[in-house]
C-alpha cells in the first residue's frame, strides 16, 4: 500500500467518523446528557485511543531522538500508555486531543503533497480540528462542557452537526476523487 492509497482511505475513514460524530451531535439531548458527560473521563476508550496516538508518534520521534533511544521508542509507548491509564484524569479527552492534532497535521500535509482539489477547504477544517485538539489536550474538561453545550442548545447542536457533516461530505468526495484519479 502506497502513501497515496493510505491518504485516500484515510480521507474516507475520516468521512465516516465525521458523519458518525455529526449524527451523534444531532441526536444529543438533555435526556442522554447523564451518560455522555461522563465519557471524557472514560479510561478504557482513552487508553485505546492514547495507545494509538502514541504509536502514531513513534515515526515522528524516530528522526529526532538520539541513536541510543531508537530501540526504546516502542517500549516507551507501552510504558506511557500504562502510566497514562493509571495517573491521568480525563484520559479519553486528552487522547482524543492527541489524535485530533496528529490527524490535522497529517491531512494538511498530505493534501498539499497529493494536490487535493480545493485543498484550502481541507486546510481550514484541519486548522479547526487541530486547534480543538490543542484545547482538549490542554483543558480536557472542555469536551464535557462541549457535550453539555450541544445537549442544551439547539443552535450549537445544529452548528456542530453542520460542521461535521460538511467535513464528512467533503472528505468523502475528495477521497473518492483521489481513488478514481489514482
């Protein structure tokens, strides 16, 4: 599988995830708030996503660490995953923030590498997603506050739904365009 194919399938996977999040935003209501406002602290989902985010960081860290540390990168993923699971609060929120940052960087870089149609739209979306990831990593309770906001306000629920559905439609279209062009 080439980098180009990974990018194309990544766009399609991102479209599916964005559509699921958009549907979730639209279905959010005060009745389901009691369940969902606890989710940013979920350790199981946070551990899994955090582990994936740390694995994704290894190829980025490899060129900048000393030679003697190269063999320690993958074991450190496991060690840091366990330490994060044991000692971090709002683990899901922090891990989601990390995945959002890495995804934004990846899609932004590859959109210019592979000449994505209307790449400026994807760039704006990536900036929004990346900034959201930075906020979630720095202040993880903001995911809980966002969940409360979309559960309580029809305007915010609609805005979040429109954003994620636009993101889903755009990435699906460019992903398919890239696959047919490829």
